[in-house]
């Protein structure tokens, strides 16, 4: 059990008492220092992929500016000695209004990848949203979590059979909700990755959900019947890539190294990933094929939120993919009040993109989000200290949120209302 479960005061006291003994936190507390520590740990390619955004990265900057447009107005002389961060989402009581956002290719940050994050999420009681682009299969992560809450994020591929197979697997492992990501029907233009000519999927990274899936395996087996090897020039880099593909593919390395299956799997993924024609009919189809609560991630326009309500989904996640898809887009927090106003209590509205501290979470909650999703910071913690680093980042953010609430005169999440903010 991490300190945030016992309260922010206990966490502060433990950190300061450890300091008396000469021990500092496992990961830096300040978000900028945490990111810098992660940068020093990661390879250039990993840092570019995790931290990069689309184009000039102006949408990433807009996410931060959007938070700065709002200021908290504290109220005083309120008894906040008893504080409760708990919320209920889709029938499950959670200790805090926080989820770990779906992030792919976590093996670039740490060898234990998604499993380390799953264990940290279970220890803190915070739901982890499994990514379609995970480095470990969802079943392995679920096994590490026991009965702790978990959700699944779906990228709808060009194979409907494969998409439905992912959904069935998510149902089988006890996911509480399904998140359909809408804003990645194509990869955004990301200069950091392009300058390094590096896309992790082409090296077999982030494909664990696919290579562990029976439908995908059958598709690859069919491809192998007519497989033709690349006749291009053999280079040291190409050989190194082949070794990476073989290590990433399920099975014994000495077997996969001499097999065409790893290359065939990557080729199949390239042909399968992302459905540019994704539309509302697909959402209706998915709604008809699962009883799980269904949320749409990437909604920023109020008309899209209304349409989501009308087709029977259960929630939306206001998000611009952390600035990774459309350069020059609206800051996600700027979109949040309009989406909330459009759907009222008809849909559960969550928020993603740009959360870095407790004050950020407070502002998003005050503007109507039922919970927020944390992204890059927990990956920074993973890079610095593995699963322990993830748990520390979660504990820090929740302690910060609890103290922000208390010092603003809020005892529980229901007290965090729009009148607690003013426009700067």
C-alpha cells in the first residue's frame, strides 16, 4: 500500500523523515526534474518516441497554456481534516479520480514494461488502461493485477475480426470498460521520430497484443504460405533489426531467428493497423458487440460528444493524444467545458492530455471531468525506477491533489466545482 492511500500528510512525513536518514525519493517529485531524469536514462529513440509530439509540438504547448488560463480560488475556514478522493466509475468504487492512460511500447522505457505498470496500478488501486500497442499481452498484465481494476484501449484495425478478438480477450480478463481511440486513424507527423528514422513497431516492439492473438496468428500463418523475403541490400542495421524482431516474437530465440514469422508478423501489422475509414457506423457496430461500458477517446468537439451520446456509448475522454497527432490543435482543457456542457450528466466525461500535477487534476475535475488520465509522467517514473517509479509518481500526484483540495476548502471530489476556478 502506497502512502497516498493513507493520506498526503503521511507521505510528506515519510519523505522528510527519510531525508533525515540521508535518503531521497526514488524518483524526482518535480515534474520537470522527473522528465529530465527519464531523458538521461532513455535512448535517443525511446525519448523521441515517448516525449515527442506532432509538427512543431504546438499542441503540446497548448495543453499547458490551457491549464494556465485557469486559476484556483481557495476557500478558508473549512474543516478539511477528513478528506476523501474516492469516486465511482461504472459501478466500481475507486480510491481516486485517476487512471493510467494507455501508452504503447513501454518496453522502450523499462524491460518489465506493461507488467511493471500493472503491478504498480494494482498496488495503488488506480485502474490501468491496457494499450493495443502493449509490449506484454493483456492476459499477462491482468494476472499481475489480481482483482484490481483494469480497462482496455482499442485501436480499430482494418481487420474487424481482429478488433473483436481484442474485445473478447478484454472481456475474458475482467476489464471494467472499453476505450475506443478515435484520433489515430493514421500516425501524426512526428519530426523527432522521423529525424531518427525510427518507428518501434518495425522492430517488433509494441506488438504483444497482436502476436498473442489467435486471429492475428492465423492471419500471419496464411501470409507465410506465400511469403517472399526482402531482396534489398543486407546491411549491419538490417541484421540488427532482424535480431530485434526475433527477440520480440513469441517463442525461443533460436527458433524465431531462423523463421520468417517475425518479419511476416510486422508486415501483417503494417497492413492491419489503423482504419482510415473509421466512422460512426463502426461505433454502433462495436456497441452492439460488447456489454462493457464503452468510451470514445479523442473527443474535443461538443457535436461529437452529442453524437456519441446518441449512439449509446457510456462516456467520452476529452483528449488530443497528448499533442502527438494534430499540430496546432486546441488544448484539451480548453475543449473540456464545452464537451461537458454538451452532454451534461448523460455521459461520463474523463480528461486526458497534459496532466502533470495535482493542480492540473483539480482544474480538470472542477471543469467537469469525472476522472483524469495520467500519461507521460508515469512513463518517466517507469524509466527511472521501474514499477516502484510508477507507484511513486502516482502517490506524488494524488498527494498533491489531496493537499490542493484541502488548501482550497474541498473535503471530497464533489466539492471540486466550477466556482472554485476563475479565468486568468
